[in-house]
C-alpha cells in the first residue's frame, strides 16, 4: 500500500541530501575563492547587487570571513530545514505518516520559515553588506536591510506549514481513534 510512497520518499531523501552537500560546497568554495568566475556567478546575486565583479575580485580575508558568516547565517535555516525534511521523508519511507513526530516536523518547519524570514534573512543581508563595505573609507561604509517578496513568501509558507501540522495532528488523533475502534 505504501510502496510508491516509500520509493518517492527515498528519492526525495537522496535529492535533499545532494542539495545539502552542494549548498555547503557552493558557499564554502565561493567565499574561499571569490576571484573565480564560478564565485562571481554565486556571490553576485547573493550579495544583492552591493558588489561588482571587480569589487569581489578585491576581497580580502576580512571580507571573505564576514561574507561567509553572513551567507552561512542566511542558509542556516535552510540547512536545518533540509535535515528535518530528510527525517520526515525517512518516516514516510517507513510508512509512518500520521505520527506525532511528523506533526512536530511540520510545525518546526513552519516556525523555522517564519524565523528565517523575519530574523535570519535580514540579519544575513546586513552582514553581507558589511562584508562588502568593510574596507571602504569611513563615510562610505553601509549596512543594508531589506524585506522583499522572498521574505513574504517564506512567511506564507511558514503559516501554511503550521496549519498543515495542525491538520496532521487531527489525522493522528483520528488514526489513534480508529485503532481503538472495534
């Protein structure tokens, strides 16, 4: 009955693990070697247009350390979320669907999305702005803060996940009742 779900869950687990590893590689490589063309492609968009390719080429060790910290902080909720999703799909692969653990996973993912949108992403953007402008002369350094449609999307997804957790809780309670029914 759950064979197709198990197969799909195992595939999704594999994809999530690959994404996790690739993200760690991309972020580390980009900040270790900011002069490479690969790093320009990754860092340019992640720096939100604060730095040009020529500015990225001139990054010093302090720019790289601060930038890595900002990037990692921005991706931390994603890393945590990927780990929780891998556990969730492990449960699905075992046929465990309406369980308390899955309810908690959905709830945690929802609150993590909210926390990411409201705290981690804005803080990450501020740190990345500092990374770009730390070597500028006094009066030219800046801190940037933004709240855009990505943050709004994360808030909506977070709220939906919290509601899904509530629905999963109801499903768990119905399943428990059904087990007790003769």
